[in-house]
C-alpha cells in the first residue's frame, strides 16, 4: 500500500476540486446540519437529477427540524412520494422527533451520537459531522468505496465485512489534517466518484481528462480499473403477481394503508392480495367479486362491499421494478354511485380532490392520473 499516496491524497483531491468539482448544487456550502442531513438521506439511492427537483420542494415545506417533527407522517410520506425507499421518509420523521426530544432541537456534532439517530448510518453521520461541524470524520458511500478500491487495488467483494473494515481504515487515514478542510474534502470525494471515477466510464478509460491519481492508482497501473471494486454475482430478481382493487364509490377511492415494515411501508395504496410467484394461477379470467374481496380485504369488510358492487372489471396490468424484485399488478375495477361508510383502521374513502394529501406508491399515483380519476394537480400538492 502506497504510504506516499496516503500522505498526499487529500491535498491532491482538494486541488482537483478547486478546478473540476461540481458547483451550484442547492445543498452545497450549507453548514446547517438539518439541511445537510435531509440532502444526504435524499441522495441515498436517488439520482442527483431527481434530488435537484425534490430537495428544494421538501425544504420549503419542512424548513426546520422542528417543522418536520411537528408534521403528520402522512404529510411527510406524501411529499416523499415518487422518491422510493419510503423507510427513509419514516426515518426522517422519527429522527426529527428524536432531535427535538433528546437534543433540544439541535443535531449533535459527534458522529457517534449522530449514528444513534434513526436512519443515520456511519457514513451519513460522518458527512453531517464533516459538512456542518468540520469534524474529521470519514465517509464511505458507494462512490468512496469504488475510489479507494481502485486506488489501492483492494481485493474482495464489497459485501464482505473484512473488506469494509479495511476501507474504513483507509478512509480514516486519508483525511486532511486541518479540520477546516473537511467540508470541501468530503464534497470533493463525492464529486470525484460521481463525475470522474465513475462505475462504468471513468475518465482514465475514456482518456478525455487526465486523472490526478493516474500515476498512483494501482487499478489503473495494472489496467484493471473496471475490475474494482469486486462484487458478488447477483441472483436473478424474483418476479411476483398480485391483484389490486380499484374501488370507487361516488367521487371517492378506497385506499388501504400499508404496514410500516412492508414495501411502500406506511403509504396509502389500493387494497391488494398477497404476492405470489409469477405464473401461479389462483383464479380464472372471470374472477368473481367474492374471490377478489377475500384475497384483498378483511373478512368483516367483504360483506359490506358485496352489497354495493357487482362483477369486477379487469383493468390494466402494471409492471413495477423494485431493486431486488419485480411485481406484476393486475388491477380490478369496481364502481358504485352510492356512498357508504367502512369501519376499519387502515381503510379510508378518500375524495379524488384530496388524493394529493396522501403518500401514494408511484405506480398507483401514475395509474390514478392515467385513468383520469384525479387531475394531475391533485396528486402533486
């Protein structure tokens, strides 16, 4: 391992950032720990282009940790709709309440204390500490792992604990000596991985630009840049089928709140059946109302709905791709001009004009817009 590179890395990276780092991102040069925290959580598993649009909107709606903590969870989920990984939104809300209750509304500067907050891992804690408090705390997100694995030709799959421990030690050893350099250094790491040392087209492969570490990078010197970091072979994503009921009573849609620990946890969606392996037939094309109600709704609700609806109409089939699975959703449409009450804690009739107040899974939101059951504006507020 090159001790010379370890000693000069931070200085070279800071110099690179002064010339080639990203500028103009709305969360840059912001030392408010709340703003830093929101941006870091939102940027996890979400493309920068999407965050550029959604981050300012989120901050306008919840400008302080106090405002976020005081908001209703449904309001937070509605604002998060379309960003995916909804546990992030639930954790944001829970963490905001922790900060208000345990730290008097102020984020701690110690990364160890930050890591104890809901939804904040070691790397996010390091980023908050570095950006907001100039703490000498390392980060190790996917970009940084790739940079370090290539620079030092670190072998092993990223999923292995031993490899991650080694990378954390490296990240810590590479930190600049001056704490005041930490905000720019941390941003530079993120920028270098996102724009130069990218996963598929790093600049050293295209030769469009000269990497400042070209003469020191072990992966580059051995012509194995794309071989690092090493990954385990992923198994084929499993595919599932499910049925969803689009039930309309007058000008309202029946929504069902999903369990907090399920996929789309805490969001309001259409009543649905259990998922089953794709191709496993459990009903015929002319499925009866009774069969569908039994699949998707509690028994005590079925008898009430059966009085007001007749034969279900087969609607669209929607394919939705998650990170680790694929879901095929068969929509069944039921409509009645009559209105009636349902007593169930997780079921609610929602007027079409009020759908924008609820966090909806993206495919369901798109479905309702496409079917013209609600104007687009109703679902954007």
